[in-house]
């Protein structure tokens, strides 16, 4: 009777329903998302009214869509259908062991397609399934599957590329924590990995992921996912973030990192897949650096010999395989430079031949035209030169890694090279060996000579930065030559075709780094910069304020002017004696450990420097006042910030009219006369900044440079800047005292005479003069003689800096 009842019940289901279900199941594979979503909803509603066995058959049909040979649309439709069935209680607990592994696979579904991938919608739908599981099953039913589900969800929470998927996984995890209650550390994780914390991908990788890795239950899964999946991800930015995340998490599992992770990454460095090999080299470098710092006091010599050999063989193996050539060669160069930088930073044992080979490898990348590669190579050179070329003014050999003096260690002959092969492995004696009579390597000449002669712009850009990156002993052996090469490189080339603004920008930045590394004799650094050399460097910085080169990219000289603004104040701070009990202003550790020079020499240098400082500060303030009213928004903002910092510096001599300048540039809520904006971003807005800076025209010391800058803005072609500058000029000069109008008119005529042959300034000056005459601001002066030229110049405070 029972069997007959079941057959009768099955017979009550019309055949049309089966046909409709077949159509809906096929609709789950449709290419249109709306069709798949509607099909999933329809399947849920119809299945809710079917007998148990037929309902289970429908569930099986949806599960079959989550198969490796199915398209992404089928995976997405299958997940949507499973979520709808689970929400209605139609997914029975007996099905969980079969369904859950497929849902976990859907959580990590990511199929590369060209330069992108397919799978974001699948992962999002899989999170929806996990959310539905939390509502559908009791805690006792889900208990056997909690560990697998929690680990898989947290991998998506922290490491998924898309923000909507990370947040969907977080919502599913939070729902499971609230309803199941058995997820380890659930409340603590929900608090840290919330909606806002996961909105930023770097924050998810570099803050949330290390916190989760500190929890033992989740650490292995997170580390394995970084090693096996994210290190070979199709998106380069994700691979780099994964390397940094691995560096923060791997030291928590040092044995696994040494025995499994680093050897696996070293083997992948020669993979045929570009994504895999670049990701492996980057991750190996970051993990190596973090592991040595966390577990071995920053020394790579404490690593097992087999691992040191594998790491040291990565770079020569890559170069032997010629992986710099062809598509992806640039990405490989950047990864190798980072590996060399890390090997030098952790002082991996290195013989002299290996160190020289690494240096030659970096030289090829330093002159690369791609700026990112050149910067990576210079960063590697900074570490390599301090580790292996900082003894005796550039020696290439020495004893053990621990026998160094100052800030760098010698190249040791007791292990593999930082980029070397087996021939550098030797005994524990001096690495110099048969090369003991070799002359010390002069790195300054290596980069300074081509900097002044080579027509290759990429080489000059890289060599300028390389000079600034050298260690103190190398620089002090040839300090005048290094300064002279960089000062010449900071000036426009005589041949117009060779002019390169990036070279001049890099030279200015390198001069600051060189000064911070070498120090000044006047402030107690023996062998450092003399006062004449320092003044030459600062003069080059002031000259850079007049760089207005243009090409098809626009005002490329602004890059040089911005570099000069970044450089000027750090240079002036170097020239002030360090405060009592505070560390010196010298950037290199060598300088701080050397004995001070003789009193007489130090006093003479200090006196000459202190005598020159007031003039330097005044000229800098005048140059910045011009840049603060020019036409490029970001230049105005940077000039205002720099001038505000100069006015706030207590140890430097005060500039002329400092109180008035502070009211214009330094925001002080307690001063009712202060007109400075609350944030520097206001200097980006022409309608605001020109009205604030117009009072500069009333300060005789800054009138001429400010009028030059206002003329460039008011006589330019950009409508918003033109309107803001002209409105500020009109407001300031209308109704101004007669004497002030006379001085402004006289200075305007002086600028027209000075720049009559420069189209860059002559045309804007003429347009500005035309506007002021049309606005009748000088009407009160008609028929009156202007002040004599000498009187106007005295009143105007001189020509100022940055004129041309």
C-alpha cells in the first residue's frame, strides 16, 4: 500500500513540470546573467512543491553543473540554484559532503583569459551559497564541515582581487559565525575583517591577512594559498601584494618557510610561465628579508647551507636562461633587482667575483629606459655597495661577514655569492685571495664619467641616481668628482636634442642623498662636504627653479622644479648644527661613527657656512614665492607647503618679512589676521589660492618674483587659472595706494625689458599688462612719471630667483 501511495504521489506531478525543470536547468548555463538568476529562482520555487525524491534529483542536477569541464556561466548558475535550494531547506544534510567541496572550488574559481580573467561572478555566487548554508543547517549538521568552510571563506575574505567578493565572503563568514557559533575565533575575526577594512586591497593583504595568519587554525591554509595560487596570479599588482603579505605571515611558520616555501619558490624562478617566475622571485625575496630580520637578526648567513645555495643560484640561473629577453623581460629585471637588493640587505655570504657579477648585472638595469626598473636597480645598488663595496674606498674583498666596520660588511669567501655560482664557494679565509693586489673599485668614476659623456638618456638618468646611492667611503674618496658630475647633470644640456628633464630631476634628488650620506665638515663629519662644495650644490638647486623646458609632454621642466622644492629644505637642515643630545643630520651610519675634524678646520667651515645661510634662505623664499603663484596646480601646492615648512623651521635664519609670509602660508587659527587656507589642497584651486597669495605683491622683497609668477598665470591659456589670477590682481590693485601702484607698474616694465626675448614670459607679461590697462587699475598713474629704474629695483627687492 505504501509503495502504491508513493507511485500515486509521483504520478501527481504533471509531465509539463519535468519539461519546465529541464528548461530551467538548461537556463542555468545561459550566457545572460538575468536568465541564470531567473532560472535559479524558478527552480527553487518549483522544487519546493515537488516530492522528496524528485527534489533531490533537481539538487543533483544543480550540483552536476559545478564540474571542471563546465563553462563559467554554468558554475555561476549552479551556485545560484544551490543557494536558492538551500534557503528553502531543499538541500538535505546527506548532500553536504558532496556539495561542499564543489562550493569550495567555486570560491576559488578564476580562469585567466588574455590579460584578465573570468570568475568574479562565480566566486560571488559561491559566497551566497555559504551564506545560505548558515541559514539552512543547524550547528550540529555543519560541525564536521566548519574547518573547511571557515578556512576557504577567510582565504577569499583576505586575498580575493575584487572588493565586492571580499565583502561578500565577509558577510557569509559573519552569518556563519552568528548562526553556527562554532567557527574558531569567529567574533574576533568579524571585528577585524569588517566591511570597511576589506574595502582596500592593500589593507586586506597587509593588515587583515597577517592577523589571520597569527591564528594557528588558519595559518597553513593562508600560506599555502599564497604559495600555490597568488604567487602566480595573472595580475602583477596582486602578485606584488601577495609577496608582501607572505613576508608578514611566513616568519610565523619559520620551519615550513625554510623547508617548503623558499625551496619551492627558487625552483619556480625558471618556470616557462612569466607570471609564475616573476611572482616566485618577488615572493622569495620578500620572504627571505622578513625571515632573516625576524628570526636571524637580519643575517642571511644563519640560513641552512642548501637554502643559501638555492637562493644564490637564482640570479645567475635567470641570466643564463636569458630570461631578460623577449616579452616579460622587463618584469623579470625588476624581480631580479629586488632579489639582489634583499640578498645584500641580509648580507648573504658573497665572494668578490660574485659581488662584481651582481654589480655588472645591476649596471645593465640601471641604464634601462623604463623608470621602474632603473629605480629598482638603484635600490639594489644602494644595498649592494654598502654590503660588499664599502671597505677601504671600494674594496671588493674581505673577511667574514661579521668583520666589517661602519655600516657595510665585506664580501666573504665562505659561501655562495649574492648572485654568484659555485666557483665563489671557498674556504673560510680572506675572500681576496689571489686578488689581494687588485686596486680598489672606484664606483664614483664608474658612474660619473658616463654621466657627463654618454648621449643615452636612460643611462644618464640611472647613473645620476646611482651616484647618490653610493656609500659614504666610496663618495668621500672622490667627493668633488661626484658633486661636479651631478651639478653638471642638473643643468640643461648644451645640445637641445640631448636635453632630458628626467636626468636633471634625478641629479637634484641624488645631490640631496649624496649630501645626507657624506655629511658636512662644518657640522662635524670628517671627510664630508666642504662649505664651497655645499654652496655649489645649493646653487644648482636654486638654478633648477628656473627650469621651464617644454616638449610634446608639456611643461616637463616642472618635474625639475618640484625636485628642487623637495631638495632645498633638507639641504638647509643639513647645514644647521645638530641639537645637543640629538643624532646628527647625516644620513649614513659611517658618518656618525667617525671622529670630528680638527677644531680649527671645523670652525672655519662653520663660520663660512653660517655667513652664507641667511642669503640662501632668502633666495629660496623668493623662488618659492614665484612658484606658489604659477599656473600648474601641483607646483603651487608643493611651493606653498615648502614655504610653510621653511617659515616654521626654528634652526634656520629668519627670512625677510617672515610675519607677513606666515599670515599668507602658515595656517594659525589663533591669529585673526591670518589668511592662509586650512589645508594645502586649497592651493590647487585657482579661485582660492591667488586671492590668498596676492598680498605678496605688497612685500617689496617678493614683489618681483611674485609678479613674474602672477603674469604667467594671468597671461596664460588655461581659463580657470587665468580667471582666478586676474580676479586676484584686480581686487588687490584696485584702490591700492598710489606708491604701491607705481612700484607694481615699474616692476612690470622691468620684467618686460628683462624677458622681451623669451616667448615663454614675454607673451604672458604682455597679456597681463593689457588686462591691467583695460581694467583701469593704473588710471591714477596716468601723466605721472614712474620711479627711476634703480629706485624701483631697490623697492622691488631685486630680480629674485627662477627667472628663466
